């Protein structure tokens, strides 16, 4: 493996990303992938929203995420003296 990116994403609308986690590259051995897939249901059950956000398709974990860092810069400054 190693020739593909582990994580890819594209923006579907402002601030929303569709992400794909490549499990073949993240977990190179079949044993590692099987351990992940065995633990995944427990993670999905840990929060009622997880099943709406995460979806396993073959050896890819698909999920949506929010982009919290703005792409455009403006004249606003951050007050670093809280």
C-alpha cells in the first residue's frame, strides 16, 4: 500500500467536508483491519449521532466533518489577552 492518501476530503458546501478514511493504508494488515471493524459497532453505539455521521463501505470509512478554520482571511484580529 502506501501509495494512496490515508484521508481524503472534499467540500460539499461551505464549512462541510465529506471525508474518506482509507483503512487499507491506515491498517496495512488484514488482522489490524479486522480488529478495527470488530470495535467499530461499539464506537457507533457510543453516541446516537455516530451512525448518521460514519459509514463503513468496504475498506473505507466515510464521514462528514465541519471545517472550523476559515479559508479566507479578513481584517479581524484575535484578542490573545483573554
